[in-house]
C-alpha cells in the first residue's frame, strides 16, 4: 500500500512538472501560436486539397507535396485578393471624406446636424461651457495625439510590427505546408506527449477534432462572405451607394461579424456612420434624394436584415451543424467566454469548446453530465 508521504511526493512532482511545462509554454508562446495558426490553415485548406486530389491525369493524382503547395498558393491568393481589393477602396473612402468634408460643412443640413449635436453635448455636459465647438475640440485633440513624437513612435511600431508579421507569415506557411503534406503530422506531435496506454484514444480524438474544426472554419469563411455579400447588395441596390464603396463597407462588416454578438453591432454602427458621413461630405451619392433620418433608417435596416439572415439561417447551420452542438449550448459557452475573456475569449470559445467536448466524450464517456450533453 502506498504511503501518504510517497503519495504527497508524487503530487509535488506532478505539480512541479506542470509548472515547468507552463513556464516553457509561456516562454515559447509565439512558437505555439504559429503552430496553432498553421494547424488552422491546414484545416481550412484540407477540403481544397481533397478536392484537388480527386483530379486525376492518366489515372494518377498529383503527389501530396504538390497538392499542399497548390492549396497554400490558392489560400494566399485569396488573402492577397481580398486585401488588394479592400485597401484601395478604404483609402478612396478616407480620401473622399477628407477632400470633401470642408465643402460639406457649408450645407445647411450638415450644419444643423453639427449644431444640434453641439447643443446636446453642452446641455448634457454643462462643464463644456456655452462656447464649446465640436470642430475646435476635434482639431485640438488631433494636435495633442498626433504630434511628431507620437508619429515617430507610430512609425517605429509599424516597422517593428511589419517585421514580426513577415516572420509570422513565413512560419505559418512553412509549418502549414508540412501539416497539409502529412495530415497525420500534428496528430503524431500530440500523441508523442501522452502515455502509451492513451495513444490510440488520443489519436482518434484528434481525428474527430480536426474534422469538426475543419468544417467550422470553412463555414466561418462562408459566413463572412455571405454577410459581406448581402450588405454589399443592400448598400448598392437599396442605399444607392456606388459599388466600390459598398464593397469596402460590406467586407468590413463581414470581417467584424466573426466576433460573436458584438461584431455585427460594431460593423453596423461603423457602416451607418460611414454612410452618413459619405452622404454629407458629397463624396459618394448615398440615397441622394433622402433626408438624414431616412438615410440612417435605410442603412440600419440593411444591416439589421443581414443580421437576421445570419442569426436565423447562417449561424445555426455553421455553429450547430459543424460542431454538432445545440444552439443554446453555444450561446452559453459564448456568454461565459465573453465574461471571462472579452472579445478574444469569444473568438476562441467555439474551437476551444469543440476540443474540450470531444476529449470529454472520448475519455469520460460514462460521466452522466457529459453523456447527456453529447446525446442532446
């Protein structure tokens, strides 16, 4: 029979080993993040690679290394295409607003809007004083925030971030290539860290997790494209916005939609503000024959309609079907993750919960709570 002293010593060793492992993970957190992002890239690219593998020439498909390279190139082209399409559009929006804002300030409706906003601020915050000017406040704030010292700091930060981004992208692409080429490589890496008696179950667990997460990430990309597409159509056809501007705002709302619950509201708010500013800066025709209130209602209506389609059609299909969980279950997980970790917590909540759910179903199948959860 094991003595209490021996048991205590064993627990102390386990605790010390756990602390050492956590310390190593913290020191190597950048490398771990690169590996995880490479694994996500491989999961997204796996359906593409499988589709390419079905193409046969003289009864033979291309070798795995070539399929992996083609898949990574296609994903890179997709990313570059989105960036190169969006950056000029966003730049043009900013330049149009900057060039035409001064002219807009002379319009009576715009002047009335600014005056009403200043009146509301002064009446709500009397400490501002009767001589408060919104224009002067914005100019003074800009001068304080964007002096030469801060500009130098920003340029240095951007240069440092650019260097880190290049290293990160190269690392992710390099590691992702091998994950795609040898689709069992990530499993082998994880299995090598577990005891021999748990190797088979761990191998099967990782296989299930990879399948679910692959469907989830691909579905998430489709959701972004669908939300962006609906908003682009609404902004161009209903709000009468020119297509290039609608493209920029639409994709912005689609990308922000990735953030559960908060993202759509942030995207809708930014999109509405941009639409109003573009209209009254004379930069872009946005419902040119409509007054301010009607323009706001039209823009909000477009974003709300898209969000309803997303909530009742897209999300149930993507979140519930892809990871095989009940919508209420997903909502509670996101709520807990948002409370504990904010936006970052909500972003990683569903993938992390998927992993935990599959591990529990394999290693703790007889626990009543887990059994009921999986059956539901």
